[in-house]
C-alpha cells in the first residue's frame, strides 16, 4: 500500500511558550545569554512525524490538540528507499 509522511507542528500552552519559560525562570529583568538562548528555543513549535497508509486515495490520520492548541500539518508521498546496511526497526527492537 502507498504510504505518506505526516509532519505536525504544534503550538499550545505547554509547547512553544517562551513566556511560560521566562515566568518559570523567575521573570528575570536581565537574562543571561544561556537564559536568552533557552527562551528563544522555547519559541519553536513541537515537531512530530508518523507514517500514514493511503487506502483508496485517502489517509486516515488523527491529530489531538490541547484546548487552545493549533497544529499545522503536511502529508507528503513517502518514497521509502532504505539504507542497505541499516535497519531502523532492528535498532529500535534493542531498546
């Protein structure tokens, strides 16, 4: 069956919330370089991926969001060309 790659980018009250991080740091008036870098990194959406099976030209996907969350998603055709010397599923089975 054909497969597609589902990429989601999530923004909600716990992910991509630099204001919350600044508050949790104690609301410093003057942040250190490390704190500034950390706060800036908290402004990035949460990115996830999964594989969707295409049946009859349709993909059945489920995207769950929090109350005030927003999810941007893309669904693109997956051309699976595995590396001959690497088996992703085998590596995961050891963990």
